[in-house]
């Protein structure tokens, strides 16, 4: 007779005869979806629950070991606790993508139950097992502090904030999705349950480069509960790819794998348990081949070809003026080579999708950064008209660029059509780490010159990117690295050559900063060396060269009226100068909008329905908060409160194509379309005497497009992008070489939501510090060696004091109330500022990331 395991969950006695991870029992048997599966390795904390008063990760506790214990999940909080956490987290801006939040809430509750008035340090320690990739932890800590104060009776809930009667641009807006994310009932794809739903997963290559000699699926197919085993032969068109269709859906028999993430076959089964058994029964015969694992190997004349056309994936050549002559005539010149690593996005939600037959095609419930992009890739794979594929975003648990490419969506669609059932595909954390595109590794040599006063004269640089096994967004990322390698300064002689090479490493693609993190690290480091030669401070050399309105950027674009780089420099001057010998400084610019001559359009539709305004825009909110920003813009334009406006989310069937959530574009590009449609509605609303019911059924559509010039356009002052954001960061070290403070001053135009922008900046800064100091993505012959817990992600106990400063000028851009994107630029200047701080402290130039011989590298060595 089977043993029975009994315990209490949220006040109810539960029993099971299965010994399995408690995480799986809570999610699969009790359907408690607040308990999120971020890694199943005990590393991320998304599955945190309370067991006998202690915060515990449910993925490492089994039902057998839970016998007799009292278990609480977010669903089991008292009403008072629920309201306190919702209000506190909403008012403090603690919630972005939301995937980590229920785990944070439970860790916070466990602490508050023990210590009703916890200190900041006590909260940091309580959260050290919980990763957040979005917020930088500061806002979560503030949220827990306020929750504790409310539960003690020392603070009150202001219900008007969540209600949002005043919800316009510039207001402290309570985000639309706070409640569902804090309480854990908001649905991410892996939370979706449907009648008849089955599961699919790919068997992936053991080797980065190997010929597939044979695929033995017979034993797996014979297993009861297995519905299908699909191979490349079952795919109508065996290619996907964001811009270049070079990515095999599955590697066919006789073909050669390109990375360990490559799918060989796809198993579909009735349950997860049967699925895992079946995958182990698939046997693949390989002929292992020598992989190409570096840029230099890829460039060699006798190198194996990763793709038939050769190993050069993309190249860019960006020139203006005469860099060679300018550098030859310069008073001072600095040349240095820099190296930056692959890095992992480490979003908290692993990739997941649910697909099912729908009308005359298929519908996919997805976690991605562009439903129309996903629709396009699936339709290419199926050989269909795109309209037959419907893609709808559920909640997206972080992206940072890593969810621009299809991952689970296309194979879920393929499987659903083959078995005529709803199919869920969810990556394990290791599958995610092996599969999705990373930040490109870079090797770059930069030569920068200046005159005797430190005024820049010219830049020459050669940039090499490792794009791994597939192109993904190699071209655009390489382009941004080249066009932004000049920095936000005033000089006109540049010669920049960029090359992206295929290797058998995991693919590389979009990652917050989009190539600029790599090139700005190099440029800003060179600027410090020039300042030293001239005999002026790193702050002074930047201020002398800083772009201003009306002046010309190195790419020829005339800086617009909103440009506020000098203002950001002035905002951090005192912090920098009052910490000599331990402060570093760096500036950055980042485009808002795709630009470079591409048809980058924002679209929005408003429908008056049942006395409310429904907003339709297929712009993915990946945690950055654009869904809330759009509602704020409707509210600002019409005077309506939050409760009168309903954002219907990103769904390709009903919402117009608003482009990818990439390039810091949604707030400006789609935001302006929202404002335009709202202005038309407002005109009718005035005529109706403010009575919305008189407009029942009316629709308002708007499309915003501000043309730009293509790269290399033969015009005197090409307009490369609709707008640029600017920033200056200062990093300050303590006596031990730890980062003590960061001052992050940002020009992002009009601040739409002050609650959100602080968290965006803080999260970006912490991600930049990780890039500089602790994060790495080690590979051995092309095979990733990291698990989630060894990526070097910074935790709550490591955060410095981050001062988020935003500069708002009176004269702003005429679009979207003058707002510009903040998502990407918040990460870019931090790494070079950190490098500058260490250089100021010990005069050692660190040209490689993560930096060596720092407090952090010594700590990591000691741990190992």
C-alpha cells in the first residue's frame, strides 16, 4: 500500500500519495499558481512559500518532507495582509514584470511575522534568496517596509491611489497590473490550464557541432500516453528567424547541429511525467565534430562553416569626415582593445507558450516582446498567411531583449496542429539558458583622439561580435554598437567597422542596451585616459565635449531641443568631485525608436464600449510598464479616470500592430499614437458634453510615423532616430572597493510615471553593475557551464545606494507629451563608470568584463 503524505495548505488539510517536489504539488494538484517555477533549482526564490513560519523554496521541499507542516502561499494571506502588500508594492513601484513578486511577498511576510518593524538591513537579508532582475530590489525593500508599517498601524492605505481618478501624465500612477501580480492570480503562460491540454518538449543536441546520423523514436512512440514524436520531416518549412530565416526548427537527419540548444525532435505527451520518460527513450546517433568556439576560429580560412554561406553573419561600416587625418593631427591619441562576455538575460520567467487549434488556424498564448513578430515567424514555419495565426500575450515575466526571438511558441503551434489538442511548452531553466540568444560577446579596438584642450577630434574602431549559432538580431545590434560607439559628444570624424561572426556557441541577439553596452564601455574607458593626458578631470572632458541642442552628433544628426546631457552631468558633478580617488563617471546616449530609415510605426485604437474606453495596441508590456503609460496618456488627453479606461492587452487578432517592444520605443512611438487617437476621442467627447455614453460604439484609430534617414544616407545632417535619451552615471567605491553609491542622472524627456521610472533606473543600474563586476557566462567548447545560481546575479544584500535622478527640460519633443524611453539606457553607463572608479582608486586599467582584481572577483574566488 502506498504511503500517504498529509500536511496543511492555507488552513486546509491535504494528502497525497505521490512523493514529488512541493512546488509541483501546489501548482499541478492544488492549482495555486502564485507559486512560480523560475528554476526548480532552489536558486531564484520565485516559488517561496511559508512553512511553519519560515520562508522556504517549495522546489527543494518534497511532499514527503512536508508531512505535518503548516504551509502558506500568497492565496492564504489574510485580507488585511493582501491589501497591505498590494497598496505598499503599488505605491512604492515594487512591481515590474511581477514574476518574482509573490515569492518576495512571502519572504516579506515571514520576516514581518517575526519582526514587525524590520530594518532595511533585515529586509535585505530576508530577501537574499530571492532574485529580482527588474527593480534593483530597492523598491521591493521599500514596499516591505511600508507593508510592515500598515500592518503595525503606523501607516494607512490611500485607496484613491489605486482607484486612479487622477491618472494623467506625470502623476504617481498605480500600475494596472499590481494587484494580480502581488497576489499571484495574474496568468503567465505556464499558469494557463485548458481542457484536454497536453505537453510538449524538445530533445536537444548533446553537442554544439555534430552530424545527426539517426534518430530512434520507436520506444518513445510506444510509451502509453505519448501522442506524437515530431522531427524536421513534420515541419512544412523548417526555418525561423527574427530577420534572417537561418534557424532550424529541428535539425534533420543527416544535417549538422550548430549549438547545444538545437532541437532534434519534439515529443508530445498527455502528462509532464510521461513526457520526461519519453524524452529519455529517444536515442540519437551522432558523429561529433570539432566546434567553432571563438571569433578568431570563425575567421580562420580553413574554419568549418557554421552556415553554408560562411561564418561572417553581418558587417557594418559607419563613416563621417576623415578619421585617419583627424587622428594623425591630434595632440593626444589613445588606442586600447576591450573584451566583453556573453551574458544571460536571466529573466525570472522561463519561456512558455500554450497553443491550440483556433478557427481556420492556430492561437498561441505567449510570453514574448512582439505578438506580430511571433505571428510572422510561426506563419513562415507553417507556410500560411499570417492572419491564420493569432498570438496573444499573457503576462510577460521579463524580457530585456531575450524574448524577441521565438522559443516555445512555434513548436507549441506545430504540436497543437499535429495532435489537434491544446499544447503547453515550457522550458526548464537550463533549457532556457542553453537556447535563447545572449548579449553578444565583443572584442573591439578603439582609437580616440583629442586636441590640447581635450576636444575630441576623431574615432577609429573595429568591433567584432560573436553572434553564436544563429543571426537573431545580429545586424541591428551590431549597427547600434557601431553608431553609438561615438558617444553623446560633438565631433565629426569617425571610421567604425563592425563584424558579427557565427560560431557554435549559444546564439546572441537583443539584450538591454542592444550592443551599446559593449561599445560604450570601450569608448568611455578611452575618454578617461585622454583626460589624464590633457590634465583635466574625467568630468571636465565630458562636459567640454557634451552634445547640446542644435549641435551635431558624430552621426550627423542635429541634437533636438530636448537634449539634456549637460544637465545630467551637472546633476552628478558634486557627487563625483566630492569623492576623489574612488569615483568613476560615464555618459551614454540611446535611441528611442528603431530609426535608420525603417518604417517604425506606432498604432493604437480606442473603442467606446459599455460606457468605458477600450484601448487596443499590440505593444508587449514586459514589465517596463507601457500598458500603464498608455492609459495615463488617454487619461491626460481626455480627463477620464483610470477606472474608465481598459487596456485590452497585446493580441494580434484585435489590436493593431504596434511594433516590437525593443529599442526603447513603445512610450514614444506607440504612446504618440495613443495620444493622437485620444485627442480625436476628446474632440467628440467635448461635443457630447462630456457624456461618454453618447459615443457608444465609436472607434478611433491612429498611426504615428516620423520618418528617419537610412544608415549612410547622402544628406548633410541625416536624422538617424526620432529621439535620443541621455544619461550620466557616477559610481563611488568604499575603502574596500565595494560599490557604495551610484548616482544615475537621466534625460528621458517628460517623466510619465515617477513611480515607475525610479525602479527602471535602479534595475538598470544593478544590471549594469552585474555586467561590470559579477556576471559571466562561461563556455567549455561551446557548452554553457552556468546554472541560474552561478550566473553571478546580484542579490539584495549586495545592492549599493542608488540615487535615481531625472532631468526634465521645459522644451521637449512634440510627441507623446515629450516622453522618451528609459528601459535600455539605464544599463549602459554603469559598467564604464565602475571601471573608471577602480581606475581612479588603483590606476589599473581593466579592459575586460567582468572586471578582474576587484572586491567582487576576490569574493567569488574565495567562494569557489
